[in-house]
């Protein structure tokens, strides 16, 4: 008999409900650390979401009480890559990561437990980071002689400023959930059992939002502006586009008729 290749294990699950995609990393025995299989499946999930315009928001989370413990060091140590192969490895990572960061729909990271190394960077790729009080974050790359990746040099300074980003990257220290909240890395803290429902409630709220307005806000914040004049010009151009959409007209009509406006941010009930 010819031996058969066992089916590849599913390490990334995509659940579609109410126009929200929940992407769950699921390699519990490694605290959802990145290996090539998980990374490729996550890339596939990101591309699937990007292609489906019916998906209005994304929740990114991890199974088993952890978000993502970073790179799988056992796997990395066995690679024996030369410089060119490392460059190709990074290029393939950046291909789907760029698609996630520039996605024209909101991404909410729901973080419990470890968000270390690449896991911390992955959380920062989201628009909002929600966490539990037991979550912790670490730019741990320097501990193994590496530099931060998964776009951390782009995302982290934009959240905490250059000086604090320098300190977190060069120390590799652990950051508690409470400190992460104070630094602006985390938006809200919730009890573990409330974390995913809260993230999904925020995601569902965007089903009622103007896709055009969401896309324009994300794009303008991502691009930044070198001057006040450039910022005002971009703002004017974006407002012209947004004002012509059916979503804007529907929201104004609802307001004038004293009806519920389609987009409402859900009330926050944080952890005690």
C-alpha cells in the first residue's frame, strides 16, 4: 500500500456570524506560537476576509487562554536559513501582514494570557486591542538576539511614542494588562469570560456603520500627514466622498425622524 499523507491540522479557525469574522489561533500546546503551518493558515484567513466584502469587521483571538506566545523557537532553531532565505521568509510574512494592517474594515484583537514577541506585534496590527486583567505583553525579541518584526517598528511607536517603544523593544520586559491600558496599547479590560463577547459586540456594531467612512478613517490615520495643509486637504477630499454615500443619507434621515441611528458603539462594561 502507498502511505497516505495525514491531513494538515487546522490551527486557524474562521467563524462567520452576523457579518463578523472571528479568527482564532488554535495551537494550545504551544500557546498559539507561530510556526509555518499556523502562519500560512493565518495568511489564508486574512486573504479570505479581504476578498469577502460582506464581512464588516474582524475579531482576532487565541484559544486556550493565550493570544500568541510569539515565534516557535524550536521551529526557528531548526531552519538553518541563509540571508536570502531569511529575506524571503520575511517577504512572505509581510505580504499578508500588509493586507491585515491595511484592511478597510475594523480589526479587534481579543487578548488573554500571553501576547509575546510576534504575538504582541500581531495584536498591534489590530485597530482595537481588548484584554483580560491576566493578559501580558512583551517585545521579547531581544532576549533571543532578534529585532522586532510583524510590523512592530511601524505600529508600536505610533501607539506609545518613540521613546517608550525604544524602552519596550530594548528591555524586552513584560507589560501587565493594567500598564498596557495606561500606555494606550489596550483600549479596554474585561474578565476572561466577557472578553470575546465584548470584542464581537464591537465588531457587530460596525455592520451598521458606513463602510466608506470606516475605510476613509482607517486610510487617513494610516497614511498620516506631513503638514497641516496636507491634513486639511485629505480631510476635505474624504468628506466629499463620505457625504455622497447612501449610508450618510440614511443616518441623517434616521436622526431627523428620531429613529435609532444605524451605528452605535456598544456600551462598555469593563472588568471590575
